[in-house]
C-alpha cells in the first residue's frame, strides 16, 4: 500500500512541476522584421522623361525604433545644358539607417522617421560636347570618349510611412538632401550627372522617392 501511495505521490509531483515549467516557458511570437520597397514614382516617371531610374530598398529593425536600410538601383540620364551634351548610366547602392520619430498607436511600423545613408555609384559616362574658352574668347567644344567613373556621397533622409487598409502594404514617402563627398574625374572635370545622385553641376542635390513597401 505504501509503495502504491509513494508511486501516486511521485507521479502527481512530476506532473505538477511539468505543468509549472510549461507555464513559465516564454511563448514565441513572430514580429515582422523585414520590409521590401520599390520606388514607383521614379519608375513611372521614366516613361515620360530622359531619366530612367529604377530603385528598391530592404530594411530591417535593429532595435525598437532603429532600422537599417539598403538601397540598390540603376540610373540612366542625359545632361544637355550650357553647351554640355553628356550621358551616364550605371548602378548605385546606399547603406544606412533611420529612426522612427513618432509611431502610430495602432501600428508601430507607421510614422515619421529621419536618418542617413552613405551612397556609391559605379557608372559609364560620355561627353559629346564640353564648352571651352578658346583664344580670342570664341566658344569651342571638346568631345571626351566614354569612360568608367565612380562617385560617393552622404545623404540625409526624412519621410513617413503609412499602412494601407490594415494590410502588410505601406506607402513610404521621403526626401533625401545629398552632398557629394568624392568623385573620380575625367580631364579634371566635375561630372554633371551621377547615377543615383542626380543631375547637378554642384556638390549638393535633393532626391525624392514614393515607395510601395511590403512588411513581412
């Protein structure tokens, strides 16, 4: 009889501690940590302009309000102004992060954000016409052969992300003030057009993007 009672007591205690262990074990809950976006604004404008810009990005949450982001894309454009006739095309990439300044109470992935990126572009350029000042003040034009170049810049980003109809899709709109940090040069000439950076005769530029984002 004692053996039977001991067995029942041992079985009951084992079952009790097993239940307690399961109750304190943290339950795993998946939280979205990856988002992929496509810039639909610039892709659509490519059909109506000389610039052909296609870019996408992937972002992942590092901490509660901090996200890392990587942009990749292809850009082709021409520059025809002030006697210049140039074209350039190539790939670019930008790596950085952003901080959610404010979040929607119903959706923590929506809100305003700000951040920064480092950008790099590797491209081919060709100058069919470059104005030069000749002897006597007359205008002449120089032609440069196609060449491979690279440029690097830093950019800030300020924007907002809004959820679409309680789905996994978001609209993400942002502006990117840019500063050209370094560029290779052909004949010591500052490039007039840089894929991914934009078309500008100065080191400053501003880009815009309107993205459709899918949150996994």
